[in-house]
């Protein structure tokens, strides 16, 4: 199969398209013929070596954490899925940006999503849901989402709105129209956030989810009044220091199925900023690495 590969840690110039052996699923796994895979921050952080002490890789490695496509091989002890089913989901920390990928968590793609949207849903929805779940019931509460226009942030906004929360989302002004379309009240991030929130929600903010690692965790704790009313999926060091909830994504088919159900109801539609062909993966990684994305960046295989 064709796959994107990097042999050494470093910049996007290390990415190349090459032929590698086909993978095969083990027990509890499926193999998918990939239509599209998304680019997540962990992908370029692994590629450039930022995480090599925390997550050492066996090089060469294929970047990519989540993908969508048609099931073409099924491992032992797998039920509820058939050859030819259209699914999206998660595999290992690498391996998705290829013609074939092994998934250990998946769900059927809603008819309402195209391939790019399905590719962008896996890691974003699971991360958002886990971050929201630790904050408790959302109905009737006011939630602040920091970094609300990104892949995880935009997913969190829609999912929280679907669960009955009033959502305030921070983003640059160019993304305020997007946040409004998702059902959030938009405001800018950075200096003066507390004052802006006092005008938007005089009754205060109940809980907050940080998806941006923008250095705002101290402010979020002050705004909510309790570190246990704050969760971060992005600033692990700051969260541990302050005592907030620190959340990692997990390969969880139940959460993927919940996201898919919201998709069928028209209550969650993954936002895609741009798609790239596999041959332009270096450009896709460079785009993601610059940050400030509106939704997800997706590679079409």
C-alpha cells in the first residue's frame, strides 16, 4: 500500500510517500481502506520529535491517528460490522495516513457526513466528549470553551449545545460567525476575558473547557471559581499544576457512536478548514503546525 512516512524526527521535509507492507487486523480490530484521514496536533508533534520522550516511536512511522473508509478485513472477536461498511474511528498513535489502516475503535458514518467530515470526527469528538463528561451534566449550565473554533473546540461547542448548555466560545474575530452558527456566543480570547464575560453572562460561567493551551488556565480557574470546574485537553502541565481535570483521548467506540448519532440528528457536523491530497501531506502538516485553524485539516487518500 501507499503511505506517508517519516524516517527521522524533524520538519515536514522528512515526509515522503512510499510503498509499505499491508497491515492486517488482530483480535478486536478491523482494517479499513482509507478514504480520508485527518491531521491532529499530535501528528506533527510526534513527527518533529516534541513527544519522543513521552511517546517514543519505532521509526519509520506513518503519521495519523484517525481515518474513515470502507471495512475490508475483520479480525477475530469483532461483531456489529461487515465488509464494505463505511466507518470512522481511531487506531494507534500512528498509521492512519495510508491506503489501509487498522482501527481498534470505530462507528458507522452517518449518511449526513461526507468523507472529509467523517475523517475529522474521530479524535476531535472523543476528545471533546471526554473533556465535557468530566465536568458533569451540562443542561442548564453555562460553559466556556477556550479555543472554540478549532477541531476539538468546535466539536465541543456543538456537543455541549446538543446537551442543553449555554456555550460561550473564544476565538479570533474572523471565527465569530462560525461560532454563532454552531450555537455559541462568541468572544475574543486573551487579555480582558473576565471583563468581557461579565458583560456577556452577568450570572457567571459555571464550567470551562480548554482546548487551546493558550496559557489561560489560571484565568479559567478564577472565572469558574474552582479548578474542578475546569478541564483541559491541551495544557497537561498547567492543568496538573492547578489541579484542573486533565483529559486524554481514548479509543472508545461508545463515544464515537454517540458522536455519529448526533450527526444523524443534525446536531454535530465536523467543520473542515481544508483538504489536501496524500501527495501534499507536507503542506497539510505545515498548515496544521501554523495553528489558528477553523475546524480540521483532512488528507484525502
